[in-house]
C-alpha cells in the first residue's frame, strides 16, 4: 500500500535515504545503560486505590479500548503524562 507523503515527509525521507542521519547511541553498552535506567524508573511497584463515579469509569474504559490498552494501564498513562507536563 502506497501512502501519499506531504512535502515535509518527502524532505525527511530524502534526507534519510541520503544517509544524513546517524544513530543517537554510540554503543550497545550505552543503550544497555539507558534500558537499565528506564526499567528502574518505570517500574510499577506501588498500588493505588481510588473511588470515582461509575460514569467516569465507563468513559475511561471506553477510551482505553479506543487506545488499545487495558483501562488500568490507560489510567496510569494519563497520570504519568499529566505529572510530566504532557497533559
């Protein structure tokens, strides 16, 4: 299936095909270090119980389905994004 690219996408693709892009990681050791840091930082080791309205829970579950996530993961994602300034 062919996708129609806009001008910005065409420019980016041409740049990549010319070899103008390089990897951001210098070594597999560096990548492993970042993976270790991420695992420690993103480890879910605490439980949270909250009470919300049945209506809000239904809406959360519907949106989670649209996003393709379990609803608890979806809620955790929303909280994480909010706390890190993405929402």
